[in-house]
C-alpha cells in the first residue's frame, strides 16, 4: 500500500529550502521565486515529490520572509513532519531563524521535526551553536546538510522519517531496501 507523507521545509529567507526541494524532487518542482536583490525569493511555495519505498513524500517549501507568515500555517496544515533549515554560513543568518523556529515549535508542538544546518560547505556556525542559538531541545536532531548534495539531502529525509517512525512505533526503520544511493533504509 502506498502511504502519503506531507513534509514541510521551513526556515528563513536564503536558508536553502528551494534548493533542497529541487535537489530531492523526482518530478519537475514547482517554484514561485521572483527576483530579489542579488538573488531570488519564494513568494508562494515550492513543491516537489519523491517516493521512498512505499511512501510518497510530498515536499512543500514555505516562503521564508516574515511578511509571508500568513502562508506558513496554510502550507503547514496537515503536515506529518517538517525540516527546519538554517543557513550556517553566517551567525546573522542563523539568528534570523529564531523567530520562525519559535513560531513552528510553539504552533506545532507535537509535530516531529529535525533541524538541518545547511551550507556545511561554507559553514561558520557549528552544529552545537546552531542548537544553542535556536534553543533546540536535546531530543531533537540537528543534522549537517549541503542542500546541493543529493546524498546529504536524502540522508536528511531518512533521518526525519526515522524520527517519525521512532515516535510512532518506538523503533527505527530496518536497514534494507535502497532508493538509489545505498544509504536509504526500508521505511515504515
Ligand atoms: N554553498 C552553498 N550554497 C547553497 C546551499 N544551499 C543553498 N545554497 C544557495 O543559497 C541561496 C539561497 O538558496 P534558496 O534555496 O533560494 O533559499 P530559500 O530562500 O530558503 O528557498 C542560493 O543561491 C543557493 O544556491 C549549500 O548547501 N551550500
Ligand atoms: Mg525559496
């Protein structure tokens, strides 16, 4: 039986959410980026899809800017879990995530999540500091990520699905079937 899983990618502007969805998606992702000073910004959401064994994961990247925060709750509605992404290449970027992290953890206190410390290729803030700055609880994982690296993106997804499985069934996935890189596990 195919199971459907709604995964939201949260995090502030520039964290790497659109990149994450693009790297992971097996279908051509829907993007709603418009030009912004020096780069681009997501104005509605990113959408992508990936199948992991018998689970179809629908990915929704939220728009990071606070002026779009009326959309956060709409996009997050019905999600099974979320990845909270930060740009660890500067202290300022990590600090810019505090407001949204507090929003997500207080609005969805029982929804499983992991924090992804993105841009590890150019990281200036280490994982422990990301944890400290955001006030991530000890039982929540903070994982290193390079969103342009497919293997790391898949690993982040597997860590999250593993977390969901642990919370639901009290155990991890079994090691086994692979999706393609040899690092995936049999899920749920
Ligand atoms: N060096 C590096 N750049 C990244 C990484 N992930 C994303 N980027 C870049 O960071 C910028 C913002 O990424 P984007 O996905 O648009 O962020 P969003 O605002 O969260 O959707 C883009 O120029 C990306 O190419 C990464 O892991 N390493
Ligand atoms: Mg974006």
